[in-house]
C-alpha cells in the first residue's frame, strides 16, 4: 500500500467491498499500462466522489458518467481539436507525449496523467486543466498523492475550486444511477 493511499484511508474509510478489475483488458483498451497506485486506489475505493467536488474516474464505472475508458476516448478527441486553436502546455510539446484523464470536477476541470514516451506509468505525474480556459498546471506527484495531498491541504492549485477541500471530508463511491 502506498503512503498516499494510507493517508486517504485515514481521511475516509474504505467501502466494505473492493472493486475488482481486469486491468489487462483495461490497459489493452487504452493501449498503455496504468500506474499501480491508481489500480490500488480503484481496488479500494472504486470510482469515487470526494468533498462533493472531485470525481475519480473508474474503468467500467457503475455510474457510466464517470467511466475512465469513455473519458479517455472523448478527451483525446476534444484535445486534438483544441490544439488546433490553443497552444499546448509546454509539458506536451515532447513528441509522443499525451494526457489521459483520471478525474474531473463538478465545475468541469479535468485531471490527467502526463504520459511521456519511455516513462514508466508509476512515474506519471498530474496535469490539471481549467474548465473554461487555457490554463494548465503540472504537479510532480502521482494521482493518489495528488488526491491525498489536496484533501489534507498540503497541495494547493490555482485551478481547482477554493472551496476544495472541505474542512470535513465527504466520500461516496460512484454506483449505478
């Protein structure tokens, strides 16, 4: 268990039933391996909603609005079109680099993994994109570290809502709607 996941378990106890995934099938669909900390996060919490604001995407999520595979497909297409009009963030100027969404917010911000050629998935870091604008932030942490550090106030962004995190944390697992 990662230190970040241990911190999350202190913030919000895990649901009683773990979520099991066929990660080989998910990774084949995405054509990349995913970070181990994310797989562990999904195994413990599943797709989840934190502090009534941030949604962690899950492959084959029971709540189809937060399915990682669907988001990855749509975001890839949306960003490809966006780069025709907006300048890419400097982190994405490397040939073969890409972003893959792993979370979103109530306001529409999107949190991505920064995927660089030849970089092990366990070394991927986090990019945050504002909902209705061209601002991006890069955070040199894993997705689970980002979530834990955001919730405990250690990590702050200029893009996510100033109301996040809440003083008293709320967690809910994303189930079928």
